[in-house]
C-alpha cells in the first residue's frame, strides 16, 4: 500500500478522536500565560500532546471529550462519534436523562469518564429536549481537581445561559443516592416548555450533516454550538413567547473605531464588520460561533472592549453589538481613532515623522558639507610643506592613518608614525586622537596630502651619532640570525650587523651554532653609514689573541 493511500485510509478510518484547528488556538495570540488545559485535563495528555494544539499520537485517545469541553477557544472539535454519542439521548423515548460518571453505582442513561466530558453546549442541547438529572454522588470522593473545576464552570455557564428559574426546571443535581429516585414523577414534553417533538430521523439527518465530508470549513469545531443554535431556532418558531438564553459576548465601548483588528484575530469567524449605507460600520457577532475565548479583547490596543457581558437572546443567530462612524487616515485610508493627531494612523504618522527627520538630517549634512568645503578651500589656499597642523585621526588602515586637518584628509604613512618598526598604526595612535602633524608633500590637483608625525629630535640615528661614536664597545641582545651573520639591537629602532667573519677568531660555519636570539653579546661599533643607514659591528674586536674577552 502506497504512502498516500495509507494516509487516506487512516484519515477515513481514524475518526474516533477530536479534530484540532491550530489557527484557532489561544496560544497563537499574544498573552502572558500559555494555555495547557487540554494537555492537563486529558488522562493521556503526555502521550497524546507534545504541546498544546500539537498532537504526537492519537492512539491512546479514548474519545472521552474532556479536551473538547475544556478548550477555552474551541479549537478542538469533537469527533462525529462523540457528537452522535452525546446527543443521541435527546432522541430517546424517556423524558428524563440521567447523566453520571463511570464511578457511579446508578444505572445512568449517559455514562462518561466524568460529567464535565460533556460540554456545556451539549448539556444545554439535551436540556432543551429532555429533563436532565446530573448524578454527582461520586464527586465528593473524586480527587481530580481539574475535572471538578471544569464541572463548576459548566454548571455556572448553564445557569447564565438558561437563567436560575429555567435551570432549576430543566436540571436536577443528585448529590446523594437517596435523592431523585427513579420512580420520581416525570413531566411530559408538552408540560415542559411545550417543546416540539424531535424525531430520531430528524436528529440522524442533522448528525450526518456534522460529518467531516459534509461540514463546511467555517463551521468546523463548533458542532455542539451549532446543534444548540438549531434547537433554539426551533423553540422560537414553536412558542408564542420565546425563551431567552444568556450568552457572553464582548462589550464594545465608544473607543472602538472599527479598525478590524479583532475581526482578523477571531479564528472562529464569529465577529464581522459590516458597512452600512449611511456610512456607519456595525459589529455583528454570531453567538453560536463565538467560543467566548476573549482573544478579540486581547488584541485591541485602543480599549475598545469592556470585558464580556451576559446578553439575553432568543436565538443564537447574528447580533449587532456596536455601531460607529469610521474616521479614515488621510494617506492610506485605514480606520483611525477620531482624536488621532494630524488625522493619520500610527503607521503613516511614523512614516511622516521619519521623512521629516530624514529631511532634517539631509539639511544638516548639506550644511556640514558646505562648512567642510569652505574650511578645505582655506587650507588649500594656505598649505605649505613642513607647515604644522593639529588634526584628528579619522580612520586607521594597515598602511597608515588618515588625519583631518581643517577639512582636508591627509595620509600619515605607517613609516611616518614612529621611528621604531611597528606592525599597525594602532600601536601609536587611535581613532579620535588629536595629534600634531606636519605637511610632507601635497598635490592640489588630486587633493592629496602626505603628513608626518614622528619628530626629528626623536630620531635614533641622531642619538646614535651624538651618543655612540665609532669604536665604542657595549653589550646588546641578539634580535635575529641570518646565514651571513647576526643582528644586534643597539637602541630602539637601530640594529647593527655582526658579520659571520666578525663573530670569533676561529672559523664559524654556521651562526646558529654560536649565537641564539636573545643572547647578550659584547660588540664594538666599527663603522656607520648614515646615508644608507647601515652599521657594522664586531665581536672579534672585543676579544684578545687567546679568544677571550679583552676585559
């Protein structure tokens, strides 16, 4: 069997688990604390979920429905089997549905791993068809705090949906085994809200419409809410005085200006902005699609919402929540707050400020360029060789330093920075240093200036001529060895050569056999060529006839 065939068969056969619409997950929207409810409440959460909204393996799933009822954003949709299993009791002949968990000793009509495995929408749908008795006998000994908290949330939500009188008429809570015995007098459907009959064929037809192949993408993940909406429509059409149901919907404030950010954030497509002929915009919410997750309020940055408000509705169809007149941005045409500065949206306002700053920077640059050109013209008019300037080091390269002398950049070669042998200009100067330089040469046509930095009084050759005359003997270190001799450091910046023939009275075949770098040797200055900058030294001249040091 091929890969695609096997994948298709798995998709057709493995329908006994929920479906996840990751685009609708709460964790994909900005918030401080991530939601892990589905993974925490599931008995096999660590084996099924790698992280919330991302499934590792559905095989351990028992299709209990806990993750479906606990999901705050409705991104987990029940499987078709779960829809049929949870709503099948509405088509039975009994007028009362007993719902309990697996730990209950009663023979309940609907048995689940926990009562909270049925979502509040499913319980409301069953309550609009039958009377419901919730067997809460085992809840006193249950140690699952997450399920207990979820059950309290669902019961609170059902009270808000039906109202206290209607909830007490449709629901009974059995906390003890002696409460609500099986021979309790049950009312007929006509006596209970005069409900119309809901045959099994009609129910089966609606359930078939919920299967993945016949379900639209827009309605995915809202099966129980859709059934609840259809049931409320039936009751409204059959009753002279329609019932009212409590549903939580976002409450808009006057700060809302119809930017549409909340509409884009609503993955369930429950919130729509509609343009009206009179130029106004109205916010329409479809309650049966809304999962009451609150993402729309989190993304609003203009305080356009004032929390979730409980509305009394006769059906769960579209409801107009707010109307406003849009104020459009002068440049891009997007909706903006009426009190927006300069009549621009935040993006266009930032662009305008950026353009203004860029224009100001351009003008400053042109002004500085003109000032620099004037200074440079003055420098070129008065420039002379050997004229001294105080300049600023602008940049360093491997071959020298560029110095700004009154608007003209001149190059001070690395050989002109120090009398000593340096490998990089950073050994002498740094960028930003103010140094005193003099002009060695200049080319007005090519706008080039050569600068010098080292001072003549620091010239080691002048010191050598004045302090070390020919014939002087002294001790100095060996700095390098060659085939023809060894170089000895006389003073910083000046090295003299001891030829191989001047090392010893005896014949020397290899210099390295006698001398090593770092050895301190006694030498005699025999000759100096200041023009060619060459110095001759002799070790042999310091030795007596026996080859020992004369001293």
